[in-house]
C-alpha cells in the first residue's frame, strides 16, 4: 500500500507533495511534476521496502529541486547517506519485477 509509505517518508523528511499518482511506467521508477505531484511506478510494489522508500524520497526531493544538480544531490544525501548504494541497486531492481509485467 504505497500512500502510507509516501506519508511516512514525507513526515520523516519534512518534504511534501501535492498528490500521488500511480502508473505502469516502462523506464522510470518515479517522477515529479512542477506542481509537486509524484508519479510512482506501480512496479515499486515488487521492490524491497528500502528501495521503494528511496524512490519516494528521491521524488520528494524533486519537490525542492526539479533537477539532479549538486543541490538536489546534497538534499537527497542529507536524508539518505547511503544514496549511492541504493541508486546503484535501483539499476538492477527491475529483476525483482515479474517478467510478465515488463
């Protein structure tokens, strides 16, 4: 159930979004609009809690910085010091999703 995960991550980080939408995206785990709407890939349900939390945090950080600038990375690192390991793990996380859904 993803909305509670978003709510928990928002409370922990102090970062808020305006809405959450779910999509079956092919290439991205998530995205964030300029209006602060998070679009999360429904396939996150197949990832570990740690990786799903990281994706949500990553997208919440985009509510402050809409790019992957050093400021964005510093904000993300301030909330998740292990971000490099988690980011690397996301690159192969697609293997956790059943092939039928890819």
